[in-house]
C-alpha cells in the first residue's frame, strides 16, 4: 500500500472512531440506597429501537445515537424509572445513574384498593384504550398482562391502570416486539377521554418468511401514512401540501341555540312536575320550535366548531430559532385532514358513525397552551402536551406505533 493511500485509510479509521465516540453514552447504574450495581437494567432511547442492558457490574454502553434531542430511559424491576432529557450536542457522555427502589405499596394503606379481578373486569377497556381497536390491534398481544393493576373510582367514573414491570407487547401486524414502561393510564368516562403515558423500546420480530417480512413492510407504511409522526415530519420540512395534509385553524364556540332549548326544556319540565300534564314547547311565533326541532338541537354538542377558511402552511405555525430548533405553536385547535387515505371501517364502528368512510380528519390542541419543540424525525417535546381527537384520537395507539427511527421506503 502506498504511503498516501495508507494515510487516507488511517484517517478514515480515525474519523470513524471519533464519530463513533461522539454518539456514545456510557455509564453505571447503581442502587441509590445501597450503592450496589444494578445488573440487567434497561437503558434505551425512548420510542426507538436503540437500547441495551447493564452488565453484572452495572456498566453499560450505548452507541449510534442519532442527532437531536431525545429521552434516555433507565428502568429495572423494583426501581423507579429514571428519565434524562438529552441532546446529541452533549455527547459523548458518561453517566452515573442512581435508581431509587420502589416503596412497597400495601393495599391496606392505599386510599382505594386495587381491583382483585382487574383484568377480568377492565381488561377489554384497557386493551381498547391502550392497544386500540384497529385491524392491526387484532394482531397485538400483551404477553405479561398479570403485571397490570387496576383501580376504579365509581364516583368519578375513572379507571386507572399501572404496571409493576414493563409490558411486553407483540405486534404481529407490524413486526415489532415492544417493551413499554407504562407510567400511567386513565380512562375517564365523564370527560370521554383516554390518556396514557410511558416509554417504549422497539425490537424487530424475527421471521425467515419473505412474504411475512413484505407484509410487515406494507403494514408499517400504512400505519405511517397520515400518522401524527408523518404530520410532524411534514411540518418540520414544510411539506404539508406535498404530503397531502390540509391544515386549518379551528375554534369552538358555545352552542347558544342548544343553551336556549335546554332552558326552555327545563322550564317546561318543571311546569309539568308542578302542574301535571304534557310538556308543550312555546313557539313564540317561531315555527321551528317544534318537538322534533328541540330533540335535534339537544343531541348537538355543547360547543360548535368554527373552521378557518384558509389552508395553513408550516411557516404560519412553526418558528425556527437562532440555533435552528423549530417550535410549533397554535391557539385553540388545528384541524388536520389527510387526503391520501380514508378512515378505517373499525374507526367508524368504534365511534358509531353511520356514513361512508371519508378522508382521515383529526383535531389537535396544546395542553397547556405553550410551544413544543419538533425535530426532523417527527419527535416532539414535551410529548404529552399534544392532545389528539377524532381520527388520531382513535388511531394513535400502540397497535399503530412505530419507532422514531423508522423510515418508509423511498425516504
């Protein structure tokens, strides 16, 4: 080998070694009480396929970390989960992680005891709210459901679900094994909301069947197309129109007519109770105030949607900072229509919508009303601050979940 070629080769090797060192996190995981190492603790980048476990001495090393901000999750059975919000700009990094042991929680001293037959009573409610009711959800299975604990409050009509260990979920529709550290799950019947938070690590399922691999590839692209991840990536690159997203502002206003009808109904109901006889609604010279009209109005929502006339582009809702970070902010709601796919029939069935399927239409709002940071891969911080309704409220479940390092064909 000539000297010049040897120098080039050595330079490439050195640069590769330096680059590898720059995307590296190493460290030790210890028991915060005893100072002893914690073996087999999980260390992973939240929502990705990048993870490892600690050795017998508690040491670990994680390399190949992509650029941008991310959450490093450290968890072990019997310990409280530790989460670090980091950026690739801070790498390489050496950490000493001290995990706090979980306090033993006794049913006798809790405000409300755990349900003894929780899965039998509420397993379906949890599965539908967490895994989903999509076609893909039929091919998802929680392998260790016995680690789940359920608590239901009949007064507030709220179901809470916790897990003593990470959930192991096998998604045979998309070809992933998901380790999900469930932090909290709340189903509120009065508010008609389902909220869950946690941390996920993805692993590819193994198959030696090319046909099955192709099926996974196709299903992943279907799950990605029109998803919140797809939308965030399009928002970041200012490609909303090219990627078939239509975005408009939306605000909700009080349904004044329903309030008027409710007041009349309450007055007539009180009159019936006091005087007896049938309920009759005064017309006040208004022919539309018929019983049929009253019933139609009372079935409406308490608020009405006022949708903006103009389509939005990314520049009107995304701000680029001096350090090239991008923040996403909007008041009230955004209506997002994806015009390249129609609603799944399972969505129509779940929401009792009796009409033909149309384009996927979703609403998002910020809770609290503060800007969030978005990244090229679609990741956004803090992730719990976006609240989804309508189609995304139904589809953004574990059965459609993809790792943030996923890339569809052609990207």
